[in-house]
């Protein structure tokens, strides 16, 4: 059993221009969670149910928590809301310390914010890329303005309107190669259009990443 006291503490939050009730629905209803949480693979539906239904404890008002001591809370009013994810712990702290769960929440909150702000139409389908590369190479995959959310995570919207989130085990500005993850979120695409996106990203990713891997809804999750 993991000693929760030895875990790295973190506190990540993001604000969105929508009401608190709508945000709470987005973090508690499985059909909406699928539109922003994680990335497609053959076990995503079961993962969402395990995390947000089976293992989460709900408290009023708009707050949930898990056995590792982490919590998610939503506050605000009818026009603006804040989503905060935090975990207490006595482990090593600071921006130089990598924690997979913390960085995962940064990426997922970006995807939630995009869903709530932009209100894209149709079912979300993702291309999830993993491999060893540098932050500079990962950020070269898409044109447009990149927005940072901490030292290891950044996002942009590509010319086709797809949300692209890059997350690394080292800071994006580090010259060192390390494992990076790129999640491309598309909405409302038919099978042919999605296959074009998948092929395009596969072609771009393979030359810049060692051990390049691509995951979609019908494939298992890659090995961490």
C-alpha cells in the first residue's frame, strides 16, 4: 500500500467562463467525462467508471476525494467557475520534481477547459502519441501559439481546430530527451476524417520520437 504521506503534494487549478453546476456535471457524469478526461484506448470507459464512480467519495458542496488524499473541488457562481485539484503530502516538492498524476491533471484540465469554453460539436476522438523526444521537438509538431501550464505541459489549437496537449517528464525547455505524451483531441469526425488525422500525426511523430507509439480507441494503453 502506498504511504500517502510520502507523496508529492500538488495544487492545480483552472478557471472557466461557465457556471459551477455545468462544471460539476462535467466532472461527475461519465458521458461528459469521456469528452475531456484522458485519451482514447480500449479501457477508457472502465477507467472513468473506476476513478469517478467506484473510487471517488462525493462531498457537498461540489467536492470529491480519493484514497490517496487527493481532492477535486468546484466553486464559483452561474457565470464563472474554478476547478481545483490538490493533494497533501510530505514527499519532495517543487517544480523540479515530476509527478505523473499532477501532470496528468494539468493536461486533463486543459482538455476540460477547451470543452467548456469552445463547446465543440460531436463525439471526442483522440490520437495519443508517446515516445522519447525533447520538448522542442514535441512543440514543433503543431503551428500556432503554445500556452504553458506549468513547466512540463503546453497546449495549442492546430489549424484544423484540434486541441493538442504536450506533456513531458522533463521541462519543455530542457535539452534532454525523455518520455513525452501528445494528445490530439478531435470532435465530430467521421471514420474517414479521423483516419486522415491519425495517419498525419503518425507520420509527423515517427521521425522525432524514439520508441514512437500511437494509441486510439481500439488499442491497449501503451506501457508507461
